[in-house]
C-alpha cells in the first residue's frame, strides 16, 4: 500500500485525549510506531519543521506532500482538500458515508466517526498535538464546528446562552405597537362618544321641531279634530289671532286739495297683503269727544289723532302713518320704472289747453303709467262720480307700485330714502322699506288685493263691514261713534262763505254738543234748517237752533245721517255770534 494512503482502518490505533476550545476531539497515536502520528487539525509551520503525514485543512503556507489519502476530510465528509494525485480507492470500504460499519473487516475495527484512524504499520508520534495551530500568513479563517460523535455526550458552553442576557432589538417595536393599540382604542371610544352626542342632539332638535309644529297648528286652530267650537275660540278668534302689520297712507293732493286714505295690511300668518280703502265720510270720534269725518280729521287733527281715532273705530292697531304728497308719488313711480294699471276712464291732461287736447291717460287694460300719469289717474274725480271712484283709482296705483318695488328690504329702503320725504314718527325709512318689501313680495306672487270699507251715508259702519273687512282683514271689531255720549250735530255749509262752518263748530262745542263735518253744499241756500229724524230728538234740535242763534221756525223733521242726532244746513241768513 502506498505510504501516503491510509484509509483509517489499519492497525494503527488512536486514543482520544480530549477536546479543543471549539469542541473538536483531539487524538494521539499509540506508541506502536513513533514518529508516525496524524493530526487532522494541525497546521504545519515552516516547510520541513514537522514530520509525519499530518494534513492541515486550514494551513496557508507550503505543505509537505501528504503520504496518505484519507477519503474523509477533517469534518468527516468525503472528498478532502488534497488536490494532488490520489491512489486508487480500496475495493471495499467497510464504512458508509456517516462512518458506520457495514460488515466484513470493518466489524473487527473500532468505530471511528470521522474516519481519522491511523493506518496499520505506522507509529504514532509520542508528542501530543494541539487541536489548533495559528496560521502563519493571511487572516485566520472562521473555524467551523466539527460534529461530535454520536456516542459522546453533548457539551454546553456559556457563550451558547448569551442571548438570554442580551436585550432584543424588537423591544421598542413592541412598546410602539402597544402605544398604537392603546391610541387606536382611545380614538374609537372618542368616536363612539361623539356619535352618541350627535344622535342625542338630533333627537332633541326633532322633538323641538315637532313640538313647535303642533303648537303652531293648535295656535292657528288647524289641528285635525279640533274645530273652533272645541277650542272655544271660533273662526273669528282664529282670524284675530293672526299676525298683521298695518300702516295708514294719506295721499295729499297739493294742487286740487283733498286727501285719500288707504290702510296697507301685511298678514304675516297667511302671507297675504291687502289695501283697505277708507272713504272720507267715515265717522270718527276725537279725543275731545267730538265726532268728525276721516277727511276732516286728516286735515285738522293731524296724523296722530287720526290714527288713534281709526284704531278706536276699527278695533285695530295701526303702527304708523305715511304722508304721501302727490309730488312724492310721482317720484316714487318714476323710481320703480313706471307701473301697469287697468284704467277705467280717460284722464285729461291738467296742463293741456283747449278741449281738443288728447287725454293724458287713456282707458284700457295694462296701461303703462309714468309718474305724472299715475298722479293724474290717482286723483281724478269726474263730475257725477261717487267719491269712492277716485279712492279706488288710488288703490290701483298703490298696487302697481308694489308690483314694481324690490322685494329686498335693503333695496326697498334705499328707494324710500331716495325720495327724501320726512316721515311722521315713529315710522322710519328702514321700517317703511322693510314693510313695503314684504307687500311687494305678496303683490308679485298674486297674493295682494284691494278692499273698499263699506260706510253708510251717515259715516257709520255697516254690518257687512264688520264681518268681511274689519274682522277678517283687519282682525278688529267694528265700532261706530257713541251717539249717547253727547248730542251729535252734523253741519253743512250752504252760506257761500268758507269759514262759516268753522265758526258754527266753535259755538256748538262750547254749547256741549258734538260736531260732525257735513261738508259744503254745491249751491248756496237763503235760509238755514235744523232737522231731526226721531221725535225724541226734536228737543235737541230746538236747543241747537237756539245755540246757533237761528229762529225756532228753522227746526223741522227730516233726513239726518245715521251718525248724528241733528243735521244743520247753514244758509245765507246765518250770522255767527261776535
């Protein structure tokens, strides 16, 4: 057999003497053949300093040629690190790849798990070799552990358990994860609390809305199954409970004289507007107890006294008075950009000369009127017409203005301020502008109408007036002047002298009578008359004649207005007391 080839199962025997610092076994050769030891881990030093046939797999310096071939390397695996020429392998290997005996000759040999037994006929070195020799050149290769034999007991070292004392790199990650989980839980709880708060707030709002709706229906008497008789109010009371804003408008004709009065009503409950036309013959009672007409009150008593008298007669609450002179009406119509009115008659041009001049306003539907034309139409009173005809034309003009006025309170207020008129307190530009803007909205939507207040010849309110206009539109209660308070005397001037009626008024008031304006007769009469309708008023008529200095023969039974006890017609024979 070749000396360089020692399969590891010859007669040479090796003895285990211990383990090196890496846990690898260290063997020594028995002293049968000295000088022939084999150290599988020994690293040769300089060339020629070591003898024998040892093979160092970690050596980096020059190596002596190995005298033998070990089919198992230093790690017990086949295919060693020797790349030189190799002798042929033995015909029979009693050990498999893992060093276990397969029978035959191997059965008689001791078990060598790494195949490192010495070949037969070779003497082991007496000197004991260490398992690790430092390398002479180059960086040391990282040692690899060699598996211990199966029969050897496992050996544990301290460095194998170093991980127990070292902190893990994931500790901070774990803490961060716990913090994230805690924060996410808190956010979920906060979201749940906010959701519960929103639900509670929504329920409260819905409850308040439902309660408000039911309360409004009850207030308006519109709850199903709750009639006026059940509620104890009745239809009139339900109408009276509605919210209304009322303003009195007095149109003063600065050229021809005379006034026209309209009540503008904004029913904020029903969302409807109305212009109530008040005849000048409406009887009113002043603060001093005297009875007069609406026209006379506007001219003599002023806006405040007239508003108070209207509230007393109609049972309403007028919030303010708007004095609108004809020049301001003309400017107002021009500011809104002309108006459209269904005219009922031709109106002549007051400035035109000659009978052949074309009319200023023509009769027809949807006629466009400028400011000048609107004033002419609103004040026109043809011969033989009733006084209410002119009043109704004024109502048409007011409705046409509201249809063209802005529905925006600020814009409407600006229009009123542009007029430059001075309003009677407590009415202000802002209040009037906002009020007219609301009525303009109703007029544009078709929720605006005009109603004439029916008045008897004597100036009193009829039963029809109290039911349809005063109660339903104004929400008030009709009340004529109290005739029992004092003897009321209606005086008509037929003397041909303008101030005779005023002089008679002073005398009658001083005598304890109530004075009523009877107007001026179309023609003068030579004699005066004192009339009474009821026989019970004959004595009162006689007292009136004496107070005025008229003869007893002037007293006679005749037609008297309903709001007066005695009617007086002053003739040319009347001479006021000095």
